[in-house]
C-alpha cells in the first residue's frame, strides 16, 4: 500500500514536471517559417510580394522596425500606470465565439496579467483579456496614446482604412484561432508567438492558445501552419481572412493596425 502511494506521488510529480517543461519549451520557441524582411520595403514591393490579390498573399514578418522615442517613453509600464492606471477598460473572455465582458481598472488588469505567468490556464472562456478597444468607456486616453504611434503598416489590396488598437497581455495569455480582415501588429515590449493558416486549423474554440500549443499543435492533424516569434520592434502582416492565434511569451505590449475597405 505504502509503495503504491509513493508510486502515485512519483507519477504525479512527473506529470507536473512535464507540464512545466512543456510550458517552458513553448516560452523559449524561436523558430520562424514566415518570410522575413529586415527593413521597410516600398508599398509597391509589399503589394507584389505579400499583399496582392487574395490567392497570392502570405504573411510576412518585418524585423526590428524603429519605434519613435516619445512613444516608447510613454509605453514604459510605470509611466502607463502613473498616467492611466485609474482608467477603466473592458475585458473579454478569450475564446473564439462567445464573449463575456467585464470592467476593470487598468491598474488591476496589469497586476493580474503580471502574476499569471506561473500557472497556465486551460480554458479561454474562463480567462479575461483586453483586446485594446474600449467603446463602452472613455476612449480619449487611448486615442491620445495612439496619436504618438507612427504605424509602419501598408495598404493591402482594397483595404485602405487603418484603425489602431493598443493591447497588452501577460505571459501565457493570447487569443485562440479566429479570422477577420487584413492588418499588422507591431510588438512594443515583450515577445509574442503567432500561428497562421489559410485553412481552418484543428482547435477547440474555448481552449487557450498555450493549451492548444501543448496539446494540439503537433498531436493532431493540422493544415500547413506558419509560425514565428516576434521580438520588440518586429511587425507581422496577417492576410485577409487567414486564421490566426497568438501567444504572449512575456508580458507584452503591442499595437495593431486593422485595415478595412
Ligand atoms: C468553458 O468551456 C469548457 C469547454 O467547452 C467548459 O467545460 C466549461 O464549463 C466552460 N466554462 C464556463 C465558465 O462556462
Ligand atoms: C464554450 O464556452 C461557452 C461559454 O462558457 C459555452 O457556452 C460553450 O458551450 C462552449 N463551447 C464548446 C464548444 O465547448
């Protein structure tokens, strides 16, 4: 009986260790199979190589694009907390189809997101995430921040109207697979891993990206997946209607430019 118990405890430890190892492995992923550009290219080059007509499009990662200094200064966490900590934001459950909303102070959100690194959460429908929009609260402070950001985005085919969104999330958080119009996202602080596919991947809409990355990325049949880790300064292009999921590998701050017709 005693041996049996010890054996069970032993098994349990292996389980915990393997989970921590799996998570650590994912946080240190650096591989990239997405085309990369190491400087800005012209609009013409962009359209020709990546953002042309639907059938020819592919994602691309621009490495190390400069971010203006004034904006970088504003984005320091202590500066954000001091200026905007008391602002209310709208957070949403991080699953693909159903959304529950809640209001929370930016201060409290940041504290929650910075603590969350130790545990991994399995269900996106039980995880709160800030997507950056705040149509229901005072948006002025967000617009003020965005005025300082110079988006390096291109226009994509007939999608020419940019709208900017500011986002932040803790280590291990992110958005499960979904799709929408084309756009760009630049990392300001922290690293983020992206997964993209022209075809629908195999995933549970309530499952967090980290859970999917551990359980499903290599263990279930998937269509061809592009994936890449973005570092601060890097910007990704996500094509129109492509499925994509994101995973913050650190506490991360990022700016998205969504394009509409
Ligand atoms: C979240 O989704 C999972 C799986 O679909 C389900 O088992 C769980 O009850 C859901 N949680 C909530 C709070 O609805
Ligand atoms: C996902 O979660 C929502 C809300 O918690 C629930 O209503 C829904 O049934 C779940 N979907 C799946 C596919 O499990």
